[in-house]
C-alpha cells in the first residue's frame, strides 16, 4: 500500500455538512424577508447556485459574481428585483453558523493529525470557511487552510494547487492525497496537479464524467483502509 504523508481535505460535504448549513441559512434568510420558501424556490436556487459555481471552477466568472448575483438572478426569474449583494450579506451571516459535521469527520481528523500533515483545500469565502471550521472544532488540527478567495485561483486549476504546494514545507506530490466530494473540482484538480485522489461519494452517485479517482469511499471511516 502506498504511504501518504500529506492529506488535502475539501470542506463542504466532505468534513462539514454544507447541505444542512445551506438549508438552515436559506430558511432563516427567507423568514427574515417574510417570503415563503417553497420547495420549488429552493430547488431553483440550487440549480442557479450550482451553475454559477461551475462557471467559477471553469474560470469564466469570479467568486464575487457567484455570491452577489445568485439571489438577484433567482428573484428576477420570479419577476422581482432585489439587491443581490444585500441578500448575500444576510445569507452569509446565517451560513457562517453552519458547523454541522459529516459523520465520523471529527474523530477521523483528530486521529490522523498526529501521523499525517493535514491541510484544507476549499473553494469558497475565507471568513465563512474559517468560522465554520473553528466552530466545528476542526480548525486546530490542520497545518494550514487554503481558500480560493485568498489564493487568487480555485480548484480544479493547476495554478491553485501550485500555490498550495509552494506553501507546504518539503511537499512531495507522490506522498500527497486529496479527499473531496466533487469530481469536477477535487478529483479533476488533483489529477491535473499529479496527486492521487479519493472521491468521497456518500450518496453513491453514478459517475458518468470520465473523471476516474484513484479511490472511492462512501464513508469517511473507509479512508483508514487506504492509509493504513
């Protein structure tokens, strides 16, 4: 079995339950605005949001355009004009409180931190990710945290990983492994950077992308089998 030394972890839906955080934040935001949040609106928001983040991953738009236009685009399609930036600020304040852990995440990271060099690699907003990681109790286990907002690049860009690698002491790509839930960001990005990859596929989604990870796991506990 290959011996790894540096483990690069994604955050959302890998260590922290973003779906739960998002669901709560949306309900609080719409409740504050006195607007009924229906299943249809929720589904529509997610479609818009995912499309914008995909464009961000592909380098077509920047992060600010993602976060500051998603609500204005959503409401425009329902015939309403809203301040997307203001909605984003309010939504962000609720999202920052979303520190729900994926099952087994805390125990896994606590266990691994004494034997491996652990780092966070995440696309997102620095302040939000920092607060969520601190509130969850995970922050102190990681040697450094690399958020796309700070680097000027994002997963899956090779430039993002070049930035990360240059800031990890004595880093060896042969001894590195990235663990994440996104085929398009984590796995593709890891492959472009020459890393072995581990796809955390808790929902057992079919993979029709042509992006083939080195490993695939359905629960975080399965990572032990890969590492040891």
